[in-house]
C-alpha cells in the first residue's frame, strides 16, 4: 500500500506503562483520511499518552502505529513532517501580534511568502481584524484559534488536537469547532481528544472511548447510540438548557473576530444574567 492510499492513522496493539502503571494495554484503531476522529476518555485515561506516541514525542512499549503511512518508531522524521500537534495550552507568544506569530512559524519552516501565509490563515480563522494586536490582548478562544492556525502552517495532512476546547466558554468552543470542521472539509485528517461528550457528538465522524487502557467502543455516533435501548418517551415540556439560554442571549456565532463591539455585547449580556 502506498502512503497515499493508507489510512491516515493505524494503531495496533499499542501498549505503554509508566513504571507499574499500565496506561495503554493494547489500543487499536484506524482513522480514515479526511475524517474527524474523537478519542474520548476520563482524566488519566491515556489520551495524551496516545497522542504523544502518535506524534513521536513518546515511544510505545509494544504495538505499532502508522501515521500518513509512516511508522512512528522507524520513520519518525517522516511522521513529523506529516503532522501538527496542538497541545492543551496555547503555545503562542504573548508579546507578538497574531500575525507576527504566524509569520515567525512560517519563517522557521522556511516557507516562501510568510506574510501571505499569515494573512490567509488570519482570514481563515476570522482573526484578520485582530491580527495586528498583541496576543496578550486576545480572548481564550482567539488564542486557541491562533494556536490551531499556527499548527496548520505548511499544510500537514494529519492534525492532532489535544483537548482543543478545555476551559473555553460555549461561544469560543463553537468557534473552535467551526475551525475544525473547515479543516476536515479541506481534506485534513483530525484526531482530537476530549472529555466533552457533546464535542465528540458535534464534530466527530467516528468516536472511540478509551477506558482502562483499551478502546471499549469505536463507531459513528449513530452506532454508539444503538448500544443503548431507546429511552421510553414521556411527554414533558423540554426545558432549555443553560447553554441554550446563554447562546441565544449572546448569539451563537458572535465574537468571531474579537472586535470590540461584539465583545462588549458578550460581556454586557453576561452581566445582565
Ligand atoms: N510522565 C509520566 N510519568 C508517570 N505517569 C504518567 C506520566 N504521564 C502520564 N502519566 C500517567 O498516565 C495516565 C494517563 O495520562 P494521560 O495524560 O495520558 O491521560 P489523559 O487521558 O490525557 O488525561 P486528561 O484528560 O487529564 O488530560 C495517568 O494516570 C497519568 O498520571
Ligand atoms: Mg490529556
């Protein structure tokens, strides 16, 4: 099989222990090219450990993993050229502007036209208006979007996002979700980890649950839902969730470029609650 035809990610029998703690005990899964795959699991389930192995930061004790057709152990350099990794904490430079951060990474990767690459990414992540501002003035959601934008420089075919929306407010989460959907629509393969069930529900083509060192289920949302018998329907008024109320008050698509007016209204509506 050539690297082009192979699935974006193939994991077989992956094992990893830290001293006597057996974190991964034989993990298997495959991610199709251009799809979004969510790895769900509680705190300490081993999600970050799996992502670190797939991104060559950590060596597995046993098993094999191939990313973009390359073996993570034997062809680590090829794997690194095929991926980007966005960790849980934004890796952006506070003192620089958003645009300067992007230009810096493009220069470090020896790409032609760093300015154009930066401007295109700012546009794609709705950060054009904020591009000239120091990152220290950005909101959490804007930083996260910039962080993801930075990881896309050089167009890696496979993107790892480790808990991309932990700590973000509902509006910022939706902004990040939109960015992830656009990535997949352009053919990038996305593996994301999350503890949020709704995030997996919203985004993922396939969802795998990592529990006690193994993948205990792996399927589409519809397949996962079939694992439980349908609930008996009772006719009660559906009460809006707090998230529904919050999003309808602040506008589900608001605050995208972080312009002052939108932000003012976001905070105003928070205070009115
Ligand atoms: N370097 C390390 N040394 C020892 N134990 C570690 C190390 N890194 C992780 N662990 C342990 O391995 C287990 C899995 O950690 P991991 O970070 O992969 O979990 P996770 O699913 O990403 O959790 P979270 O949702 O909290 O991010 C945990 O019990 C953790 O304490
Ligand atoms: Mg983690």
